[in-house]
């Protein structure tokens, strides 16, 4: 960091990533889709944060926004994305590009589709290493082999020469993880990294991500629709609904005492052995074209009242436990 | 590799079948065209029926059709395409000589059409919905829909008659002398170091090449654009961007190769279009290639020439398509395994 | 359970399904490999039971589902419904005995047909009832799955994933089958939508006394929903028995691993467990002996690599593992 005296902020609490008031819209033929509306969260160095929610809640697009890779016709309308205190959105495009791969990296849902089908695994990991670390090809190759070994791929020399279609889903995801970590990023974003994999392979990949996180000291944003995956892997969980964050809390706390009615209802609709009946959430997610003001869950919420017509602010109801609700569920 | 072998095996079998069927069709159609080759050769005056019958017998045209076909096919299988009715020269050497001229034209048109088409297609896709995109796609549409002979005539009027930049037709100017080594005119001029002849040949090639390449370039451009637009939404493009590649870098390193797979198919099909187009183009530009030779054969009902030319065309198209199929394995590793 | 055996039952007896491996041969006369999708599987599901089939890719659960409906021909063994073989059964009788709901609610409905026609199609195809009765039955069925008369004239694309799956269920039930096979019917749906569809299935099962075979990779779901469970690995059943007992004390090492690997938000302080290693082998060349021996933590010796264990009774369930030596469990029925 620069030597100039910046506004006094206690160093240990400085987040690695701070997203504040992020607004993102898609201009479609039907109208303006407010895909993200005031999304704010932080990720501390080395922390694993889960971003959970159902289809269309905005968890993946949040990841894309942090990467600076919002797909057309989406665009960011407001807010800030700070990495290590630096406002990424204020950077020229070229500088943001230099951040990708060297400071933030991404892992995708379908590993075999995230690898170029006509390029070898080796060429892609070497490419990533050279770009992120500004090293020559020979050195990049050494680093690539070393990284492939670290992600648990035996015989990295052979893996370097293979193509995506020659790998199983699990191996391809290991290769993708190697490509993501080879640049030395301090923040890895994994977007549903195990949703296309079998459970036994999912467990291996999640374990690998945790091991790497500890070993490399990088932070991890784990985007998932699977509350179980989030519970078992994350320090802290951020729950999204219809483009907004409704609750965030340490993982155990969230599942022990969910405060937002949506979180609580979501947990009650999860099937598990020994449960008598599920309690589905009535109604459907509101249309994000001109959504009604106020809490976006109000139309499905049994606790909703007249006050819910105004947008609730995030309030801290427990240690590091935040909820955006006027009528949160209190633990009994 | 096993899959490639399998493909090769199936394709070879199919190709032989196609050519066999085609030979029957061509043979039949030629006999259905009104007119008589001997009358075309000798003229209608002062010829007696007896004389006519004699010549027919000499040429074997009096036998039943299926006997004629089988005899012709048998000879073709042995590499003997018969002799021209018009000038009694062996057909095959003549065809091959003309083919060399056409081949240079077709190669030039393929290179021009493909490279231009790919370039326009990629730029259109990357700069989607810009003026460049709209303009080139309108151009491409007109290119696909414009008749070849009309384009040729327009070019002659514009660039030869009005502007006088390029010659109106022919292979070379009257005063240029060609030394034959391989039979490929441009290649020969290069081998023998005749700078002036090379320039002259190239000048003569420009308009026919543009005429031939225009429609295929348009089709290649449209295909390339669609293909790039599809590939650009793939996850691996995002993954490339996510590891810090620039957009141009991703296009060059990860989009092009994948997007070109369907384009290669189109280019392969286009080779057939070049050959078909060369018949008209060579006639318009008086270019002494295979197309014009065949055209002359058709006019004179010269059965062996036309039949031979069409079999040759078919064989070339079959071989080119085989090469295209095999070239997939160079581009796409999934085919190789 | 003796009373249950007299109820109408769908049974697979020593069922095997093998496919030719796709176009790998270099020459037309070369011999192609064989995918052993289902190997010697026996199950028996009486009316009214919710039977689960669990497993990962390549375990054969979807092929088993298709074979139960005679959609693929078995290479060996047979499927019987109420004692009658499904092979050669007249179409109407077969379709009004057993029906299926597919995984993808987006592809399984014809996009160009109206919902009323989609649901009524089986009645029309089999020439059942007159127009009025068909219309009445179609509407009644739609109401049973939570839709109504206002939906009859709409097209599938106007519905959400959950609603489409309701339509698919209505279509499957219109001929009043005794048995319903559900192949991952909720795996494309969000949790809250899945909950609605699962509750619907439970209710229909009770109301219509359906025998259900529910195929899924999600053990949390199967643990919640099913009465009995079969766990499959590489085409074979490795453990089968009452769901509660299997979850309380899984016997086969693979079942143990599968339950442990299934994430759940509720098991706080669960010991972080080293995940099972290795990949799922190919079922073109499955490992000799016990199919799971290549990844098994409890492998006891060379016997695992060389001899296929039989299904044996162990604490009220059938287990295919050399660790247990109970009496052989031949049929797929309850003990």
C-alpha cells in the first residue's frame, strides 16, 4: 500500500473484498431487470464466504461483477467493489484485466465446458501462469506442473497434454482449480463448483478447495444453491433473494437460528431423513422488472405487515449476524 | 485415430458409389440433349444417311445405350476417357491440361474467398450490431444472391471497359509467351523466372478470381459470424477472460479455432461451388480452363468430353471433401481420439 | 409384511440390461464393447410403497427405471407387474399399470401442444371414454396436481419448472396407473419448488395408493421420502432395505461413504471426513470381483478383487459385501 497516511482504519479488520451498494441492471426488451439492488458484503483475507440462494437470486451475477465480467446487456449502475482497498470499478479496463487471474480468479460450474475443447490443459494453465505472474514459458511450465500436482492430479506431465474431453468431470474441475490458483490470487470465486459432479467427487473437490485455501492463504467465495455444501464449507454465509442480500451470519449461527423469514422457510423446505413433512414456500419470486418497493420477499412472507412496504435496512441482531427484515424470526 | 480410419473407410465407399451413380446419370442426360454430335462436327450439308451411319458405326454410337455405357465405363475404369468426337484427341490429357488452369483460379478464389469471409465474419461478430456488422451482412446477403455471370459482366464493364485497369478476359495477353514446364501457367512463369508473364497472368486472374470468390466469401462470412457468436458465449471464453486474457486475446487463442470447425465444412462445400462457378466465369472471361472446355463440349454434343469433365469434377469434389473431413482431426482433438 | 406380498407388485427379477458401446470400432467388422448398465437386479415394490433407488452416474438407476416400463429391453431377466410379464403386455394394459415422470420438465413436454391436450393424450391414444368424460378426467387430474381449468389452454413455456413437473405428473397419472416411476423429477428444481413437488408426490401416493419408484442421487431427499431404499453401484444393488435402518446404520462401505459425502446443513460438529478416493470406474470394463473394491476403505483382502460378493441378509436388509456372511438374499422382496 502507499505510504501516504490514509484515513485511519484498523489494519487487521481491513477486508480483502468489500462490495458496497452494488446495483446492476439488464436492459431487456421487456423492460429493465433490476438484477442486483444494493448488494453489500465483505470478505476477509483467508475467509470462506458462501453466497447462497435460488435460481435468479443474483449470486452468480455478483461473482461476475466482482470479476468485471458482467455479460451484455447487463451493466453496473452504482456501488463499489474494493479489492484490498482499491476501487476496481474506478480502474481503467486494462488495469482491471491485470487484476483478473493474478488477484481474483474464478472456478466454474461445468469444468468440461470451462476448458477450451481444442486446447490442451497444459496450454491453458501455462497461459494463466504467464499472464498473472509475468514469467517466461519455461518457468510457467514448471509452475504449472507443480500446481497440477498440488491439486491432486497424478502424472501432471500427461495431464498437461490432455484435452477436456479426455478427463472425467472431477479431473477437469481439478485442472480448472489449478488454472485458477496458478496465478497466486488471494481471492478465488467458485461458482457452483460441484453442482455438475457426483457426490463422492463433490466431496473430493470441496476438500481440495479447503486444503488449498489453508495452504495458500487465499479467501474463497463459494457460490452454491446447496445449503448443505455451504454449511459444511463456509465460515460465513450470505443469503440472497431476488437481487438483494437478506441475511448474513456465521455458518453455524445461520443454520441454528435463521432470522430472515426466507432463510427460515428455505431451511424448512429442505428434505432430510427423519423429517415428517416439508413446508414449501407459497407463491413465486417477484418479477425483477419494476419490482414493488420494499422487502422483495413480502408477497410470500407469512410475517409480512404494512411496514414491509419500505425497504428494510441491514441490522445486526447478533454477533456478526445481519438481517434485512422488520420482523425477523426470533430463536425460541 | 480409429475413428478417422473408420470415417475414411466409409467415405471412400460412399464416394465410389456417388461417382458410379453420377456416371450413369450424366451418360443418360447427355443422350437426352437434342442435337447430334456428328452433325455438329460435319455440318448438315452434303451428308448422306449412309455416310452418317458409317461414322456412327465407327464411333460405336449405333450400339444399344447400355452397351455404350458399359464400354465407356469399362474404359474409364482403366483410365481411358475416350477421344473427343470433335477433334479426335484423347480426352483425359486435354482435361488435365485445362484443369491445371482452372485449379490455379480455384485456389486463388478459395484463398481470397475464405480469408476475406473469415475476416469479415469475425469482425462482424465481435463488433456485433455496429455499422460494420450491418453493412457487411447486407453485402453478404447480396453476395449470396447475385448471379455469377452478372457480377462478371459488371466487373468487366467497370474495371476493364471504363477504368481499363484489368484485361477483359483470356489467360494472358497476345504478346506474352508461356513456357510450359508443369502446365500450371502461373507456376511455370514463376519457375522460369518470367517476371512480365507472371504479372500478366496475375492481372488476368484478378477479375475472374473476384467473381468466383464473391458468393463463397459471403457465405463463409455469414457462417463465421454465426459460429463466432455461438462460441463467444461458451464458458471457456469467460474462463479465458477470468484468467486475465484480453478480449482480443481470447478471440485469437480460444474462439477462432473452435469457431472455424463449422466454417471448414462450408469452405469444403464451397470448392464444389468454385468448380461449378468456374464454368460460367470462364465463359464470361474467355478463360481457357476446364469449365470453358466443358461448355464447348456441351455446345458440340461432344459426349466423351462432357462425360469425362463431369467425372473429373465429381472426383475432385469427392477428394476435397475427404480432405476436409480429415482436416477436422487437425483442428478438433475430439475427432482424433 | 406378509399381507403386503399379496398386493399388486412391480418386480424386476434378475434383470440385466447391456448396451453396445457407441461407435468405437475402426472397421465395420471389429467387435464393439458392451456397457453393462444394469446387472442382475431384483426388486419388488408393492402398491402403496415409496421405494428409492440411489446412486451416482453410471450406477444404472435410470436404465433400471426405463426397463421397468419396458422402454428398454432387458438382456436377461424380466419385469413383472402383478405377476404378468411386461414384455409383450398390450400397450394400454402396460401404460395403465405403470407410468414415468422424467427428470427435465423443460424437455419432456411437447412445446407446441396445450396443457389440456398433453394431459389427455394417453386417453385419446388409447381411445378411452368419450370427449366429455375425457375433458372431465383431464380437469380432475389437473386439479389433483394443484392446477386448474384456467391452465388447460396454455402452452408449457408459460409455466415454471415446478408447474411443468406437475403437468408431467398429471399426464402420467391420467390412465390411473398403479405404479409410478420418478427419475430425478426434482433435480432441476430449486429447493423451495422441489419441496412443493415432493409434498405433492407424497399426497398423491397416499390418495391413489400408488407404488412409487423414486430414482435420485440425493440421499437427503431419499432419506426423507422413501420407505425402502436400494443403493446401486456400477449396475448392481449393493444394499437394499428399509430406509430408516439404512440411514441409522449403513452396512455396505459404499452406502457409508455416500451418506457421509452428502452435505447437510444440520449435522453440526460432524467429524470432517476424508472423502472417498478415486473415480467411479467405467461400466464398459468394470473391475473384477466386488465392483467397489477399487475405492473401498474396508477392503478385507484378495477375495474382494476376485470374487463378486452375493447379496446377503444382514440386519434386515440385503448387502452385497464380503464383510457380511448372512444367508443369501435371492429375491428382491422384503425379508
